[in-house]
C-alpha cells in the first residue's frame, strides 16, 4: 500500500533543558526526544492518522537505536532509516527563553549521517507512489544527500503532492548565494513550497511575503506558503486562491517544533482535500499547540486538539 507521506531529511536526538529561562551552563537536567525537521513532520502526520515513513540515516550507536524505537513508537515506518558506520548520531541542544528566544546548538560533526543518504539506495518506486513526498533544504547542503534529494525529486516528476520545506539553516551552508541554485533546482520539481521569511528570501531573493509567494509560483510550484511568525501565514496557489491567516494566541513555551507541526497538519489538510483557508487555520493551530509545549516530536497534537484550538480561537 502506498504511503500517505514519505519525508526525507534530518534526524537526531533533541536534548532540551528541563528548566526554562536558564542558559546552558546553568542547566542541570535535560529531556531526550526524537528530533529533526523531516522526521518531526512524519511524526506530526502520523499523529493525525496518516501512514508515514522517513528516509534518513543515523549513527550505528545507542542514540541511533533510540531513534528507531521512538519512530516505531510514534507509528512512523523506519525501514529506510539506516546506520552509517563511523559517524555519530547527531544531537541538538537548545536554550529556552520564552516567548521568542530559542538558540539551537547542532552537534553534527564530523558529518551528520542524514547527509550520507545515497541516491543508489533509494526506493524510487515507493517515493513515486507516495501521496505526498517531503524534502528539505538541509538535504541539499552536502553530498551525497544533495544528489539523492534531487534524484528523488526528478524521479517523482511532480506526481501526487511534492513538498519542498525550504528549511534554511545557515550553519550548514557557506552563504545564501551558495544555496540558491540548488533551491531553484528543487523548486522545479516540487508542487508545494513552505518557508518562513528568511527561507523564502534564500530561495527567491525576495523577502516581502506576497512578492516571495509569487516568486515561488514563478519558480514552478503550485502552492506557496509563507510563514510570517506573529503576522500569521500567507498562502496562495497558482489559480489565484489565497489565504491570510493570523496566528492563534498562545503562551509560548518552546517555539522550535511549531513549524514541523504546521507541516504535518498541512500534509493532512492537503490529503483531506480541505480548502486553502481551512488547511492554513488548522496548520497554524497545530503549530501553536506545539509552541505551548516543551518538546517537539512527542508534543505533536491530535486532530481533536487541533479542532478544539481552531474552535476556541486560541490555545488553552
């Protein structure tokens, strides 16, 4: 049976401080969680009842074992999560200073295993047949992951819904100009582009939300979604249908997983055939719910929780 969603990209262990408003040197305890944007999107969609899988790689170490166990616990198929000998599973630390300061510290040296995804090892038939295929900008930052990502997109040839999460992480690139040609190539093969203002500027050279959305459509996608933080979400499709959706009021605890929850709910809405405004409202609500919680993967909301937040007009 074809998957509802296959994602391809980052995985790792998130180590989040259990004290908020405390810098790392003074933190005394951490929680351990499954992490990585592409992986979290698969978890978020699985929480909403979707049949999901992730293509990624871990170290051949105890943290890699933990990630397999966590994926299976969340109902995400881990058959394409393979070990890389000699490279450690990445860990990511953050500091939590609500409401809007969450510094991230990536430990992905000498190289992250998820950048060792090889085009020759891809199940291209499964990628083509999935209802939604999701790739990320980080997957384009190094070889062989870059070639694998572009090969998967080319083979899929825009069948079904193909999402490019712009996922700009400056620490993984020399500069935005180095990234843009690869972003442009990926956009030619995708039907949906999703990103915040920094990310759409890297992809298009344009920062103003409406102009950036138009530039993404001109680059080849059918739906452009521009996340504007406290100003909400601007989305527009090739037919000219648009949605301007404000954020839901929420007491933010940790905003780091909000975009992944948004992505999982976006996939759910697209698969359900919802109209654009309903999809954006529910995706915004999913992101707000996770922003009110400390963790990312295990914080992904259920459909009932999202519906309750949309109905209430706020995260309670």
